[in-house]
């Protein structure tokens, strides 16, 4: 009986199979040289039967009843393709290979090569999955979904990366600016600011970004001066036949919109500095074309404008594509809070209330020209120009040492300090890149860049007044440099090149598709000149001034003629016969020659490895003629680093299954002190002064990472990473043992950093129907715990004696806990879509500056660390596509409006007659940024 039933079942099944057919084929991407298009939707119109293409672009619709169908192919951002009158015949296979792109294309058989799209989260996750090494990227799709406006916002959404208040650049795994590096399309970028190694990432608007890669492990194509991460910005290029898009987005800031806002006289709304050089050549002539008195305005409105688009031309079977981006952003911020400082005697050095008015404007223009050859080769030329302008006025009012020591209840006096500052930075990037397939196994990649930075700080104005509270009479304070004008400029030229040869092993052997040998060479030369001149108003005695009209009442030619004040520079007044207008300066030059080799090999279908070696010959020399030291003196040597580095690296990858992967990576790198960190140039601020240390040593870094990844689906992942770093001769910013509140840089011995990172991306809900409508609810989480410890030693080779308050401590800038999370709802119909995201970030407390001033007789004495308080942020992002042409953006950012707070605990151990109680927390700097509300429209032609 059982045999009869089995035979009948087999017969019926065979009939059923025999009466159906199949539709199979390949989907290829016409925007990426006809390479496989994974995860596209394929379904039979009017039925519930559908499937998605696999990693190689292959699809197969099985068990289709005989008949005539319309087959529909769709992919987000691509033209939907419908193939009508497809006949399915029993026991036959209909093979349809479909090229897909931004516009419909005719069917054509093409040669397939593997690549991935670098905009979509799915494609970048797929690239991460396939790679032998450890990498992580965020693409344009995620930038839009999370409301990210620039590259800085992009990287802070990645596990283990944070932005610290008061610091322009990001921290990666607790390591700050000096430990990271930045590249554009794989070629290095210079910094626009002498205070930093890396360019400010907020220069790069999201309209110009295709993706941002964060490589936290070193591989030999990277320059060796990196320990935290290399951040690689991939510039956007044209995908599709052509487009043009315009968008405008007005915005208001809750704390700035209704204030009577102060702006600098002669500073321009559009942000172009009218004069970058010192306007006087005679200290007896007061001929400045601007005023100390600021202007006022009301109703501050932020805004963003962008125009982007491109076109392409088919030249035979080759293609020429053109793409451009123009972007302008401006924003106002109003800060109000405390600015206090502790002195060594256990009391206040200053106790001020600070009100700050900030206006920032940035302009970006980018053009990309790319010629695609039929064979898959290309040559690309990228040019980018960025102009960033910041204007700020900060008013300080209260008590300050040197000005209000004799403050008494019956005769109170207060200090009033106004600092007006404008900075402009111009970056011009030029790149040429090419990739050529020389043979079936051999390919060549080459590139060169020439970048220039021009940074200006013209006429920074500082006024210091003492006010008699009873009579309301103000006097300009006497003393050197309390009232001044400051002029500086930075010029930097950066030339870099790369040349790589890749040889694929085993040719078309699919089980060894990662096996290859790479040989390469890198070159980089950076040349910087920084100079400044400060004009000081010297009052021999306090002079009465009308604060609301300082130029009319005091700072003018008449007062100069009458001897109420005299003008000098930091080089004097010229009465010694020396030219007072020769600027203080430093000149830095760095040259790097690098040779590299690496081999990647698939030992089996599951186990792959990569081992590499990089050799770098580095020479860096900084000459200086500043207010602290000069190499014009034969007894003073320049700051010189002339070293050879041998930098090994390895990566191992093991696939337990296709979706379960373990990776191990290790390397050695180095960290050199930057130009600014070694130039003994005193930069003066109201609360802090800083200067460089020419005797800093290079730090050596040893890095180890272990990562496990599990892929639930094509866009879902769970990843856990453990890492360890050992840093020899770590470089830290410290507070110098002085009464002036000065910061500098020292080597502090060895440091250890260890941590664990968690990344989760999961679809909570996903619904779709035959018409192509989709609804998804996605949850994202990234969290990291960081342990850092360094033995704080006074390294004798740096010639700056330091007594640390603590014998050991965490690393400067390292937050033990970082959390980022987002919840996104996406509703997509045929011609419209809605994306709504709630994005949350949290950084725990961290060290801003290490405490110093300890005493061997009183361990633990001295100034405590300056700490940055924990900061939570919450954003609500909405993007609505009304149709194919028209879109709306509605965003609320910084909803929680947390207080950014730098604090320092009073430490009075061993201090007699201290005025403040031990352990009291003093607010070094506090302010709130306000909540931002924006509404924008986008139109695509």
C-alpha cells in the first residue's frame, strides 16, 4: 500500500512539475559598468509571485504556470522595467537578462564584473561582508535617512566615534585628532586650521558625498600616521543619464532667533573677507577701516541652498559623465553661560559670565568629470573648492585676576572683555584618478592630488575694560596686550600621489576570488607657512571709555596723538631700530616616501587572509621665529623628525557560514606631532593660552582587533568588536604649571586602550505588496565601552617639566561609554515615499585636559582634570517625496538641548588658606546650543 501511495505521489508531482516553466536571468547595473545588481525585485505583474536577485544579480522564478506574463523589475532609485508578452512554456526556461539604470534600457547581453553601489546601506553592508579586512561605511542613503548634513555628522553615527564640544574634529575609540587621518577618494587631505591635523569634516556637505568609510584597522595602502581611524570621503559622481536638483531649507535656532544679535563691523553676511593683510605700516597712524563697536540685528534665520546635477555623453561604447554640486549654508548660534578658572592657590583666577554670538557660513563647489571605457577602465578628474567663514563676538563680564583683585563690597569693580574674531579658510582640492585593467589578472590604480589651503584670521579684536559698578564708569585696562588687534594667515600646499599594481591569483577561479598581490608606492609633501602680527594698544594708565562707542570716545587718531595710548607690535614700537612689522612665523615641511606590498589569499572557501608591509621614510622640519623662541638663534635647533618606519599588518577572516563571520586584524603604526604642536607659538585666548613643544617625540602604536559579524539578511547585521591598543610615548594636551592658564603638549609615557563595540541593524517590521508598495520599520544601535589608562610620567626628552596631579589617568578625550540609536519608518509607494527617523546619541564624561601642578610631598595635589560632562542629543528627521520631482524635509535637531559643560574640581590638598572648599566643581565653560527647526523643499528636473 505504501509503495502504491509513493508511486502515485511521485507521478502527480512529476505531472505538476512538467506542467510548469521558469523565468531566469541576470540583472546588471548600467550605472556601474554593467556589473551585477543584487537585491532588485522581480515579480509577475498581477500575481503574488516574486523574488529578489542574489549577490551575483541572478534571479529564478520557478514553477510558473504556462501562459503569457508581464515581468516587472524594480530597484530603489532606478527606472522600473516591464517586459511584456513573456511566454512561459511547460518544461521550458525563459532566460531574460535585464540591464537596469536610472532610465529604461533595451535588453542587451553584457559581460559581468563584480562591484557594489557605494550609496546604499545594503550595498555597503555587502561590501563589508565580502572584504577580508575590517571596514565600516555609511552611504548617501543613510546620510539622508538620519538627517546628516555633512561628513562630520556621518562619522558620528558610526560605532565608537564621537564629537567633543569645543573640539573641531572627532574622536575614534577615545583617540583624538592627532591619531586620525582624512582622505578624499583615497588621497590625503590637508588641514585648514593650524590647530589641527585633519580638515574639519563639516566642510563636506552631504550633497557632495557618496559614502564615508571609517577604517579603524590599519592596512598598508593607508599612510602610517594613524591609530584611531582613517576617514575616507568618497565624492559623489553622476549615476544615470542626467539630472538637475535644487533645494532650499530655512531653519531657526530657538536660542538665536529672537536675540538682539551682535555682528562684527565690516564682516560680511556672505562671508568674504575684504582684506587679509595688515592695514597699517606706521605705528603713528590709526587707520583701521573698521570699528571696535559691533553692529546689531534681529530675527536670525539660518538657511541652506544647494544645486546639483550632471549629464552624460555616450561616445561609441564609451561614456563621459559630468557632475557638479554647489552648496551654501549659514547658521547663527547664541551661547550664554559661565567661564570660570581656578588658580593654584585654591581660588578663582576668573569668574565670568560669557555671552557669545556666532555666525558661520560655508560655500562649496565641486565638479567631477569621469570617462568610462568599454572595458571597465576609467579616468576621473575631481575638483572641489570650499570657503568657510566664521564670525564670533564673545562678551565676558565678572571677576578676573589682574583686573579686579581689589574688589570690595563697598566699591565693587567688574571686568568686561569683548573678543571679536573672524576666520576664513579656503580649500582647493584637485585630483586625477585612474583605474586600468591591463590583462585578465593585472590591473593598475593611480592617482595624484594637489591641494592648497589658505586660512586667514584678519583683525581679531580684543578689548578689556574695568567698570566701577557704583558709578558705571568704564576704563580701558592698562597693561600689555589687553587691548589689541591680531592678524594671521596660513598658506599650505600639499602634493600627493599613489600607484598600485594588483595581480589576481587563480584568474577566474571563483573559490579564490579574493586572492591577489598588490605592490605600490605613495608620495606626499606638505609645506606650510604661518605668520602673525599683533597690534597692541598700550595704556600707561586706565583711560575712560564709552563701551557703546569705543572708537569715538577712545580708540582713534586723536587719542593716539595725545598720548593716551600708543601702538606697538609684539616686536616692539620700532624705537630700537628694528622693524616692528616683521611677523612672527613658523615654517613646516614634511616629506613621505612609502613603498608597500601585500598579499591576500583564500586558503579555502571559508578562510581568507591578508598580510602586508609598508615602509615609510619621513622627514619633518619646523623652523620658527615666534614670541617664545626662534631658530634664527644659532643656539636653537629646529624641530626635526627624520625617521624610517617599518609597518606590518595582517587580517584574517573565517566564515562559519555564509552569514556568520569572524575577523582578526593587527598592525603597527605611528603618530608624529603636528606642526602646531611643535611650533613654540603662543596663541592667546580669554580663558586659555596654548603653545607648542618643539621637543615632542614620535609615538609608536600597536593595534589588535577581533570582530564577529552575523548577517540576518541583506541589510541587517549584528557585529561585536573587541580591540586593544598600546601607545608608546603617548602625546597629550596638558595644563602647564603657570598662573596664566596655558595649555601645551607633552609625551606622557605609555598608554593602553581597550574596548568593546556593538552594532545592530534590524528590521522590526517589513511589509510589501504586488504593486511595489513597501513599509519598513528599522532599528539601529551602536554602542561602545572604552577602557583607557596611561602612566603619567614627565618624559625628560621634551624639555617641558610637568608635575601631574594624578599618577595615572584615562586618555584625553576618551568617553568610557558611547551610545547611538535610531528608529526609522519608511513608507514607499510607486511615486511617493516618507522616511521618518528618531536619532539619539550619548557620550559619557571625558577628559578635556589633564591636570597638573602636583607636588611630590603632597601626592594628589595640584589642579584636577578639566572634564567634559556627558552629552545626550536627540533629532527627529522627516523626508517626504511627494512625487518623482518634488520633496519636502522637516527636521527638529538637538531636541534635548543639553548643556555643554567643562568643569574642574577644586583641589586644595596641601594648599594653605584656600578660598574654595576642596571638591567644589567649578564651571570652566558652559552653554547650550538651542533647538533647530528646519523645513526644506527639493525639486528635481
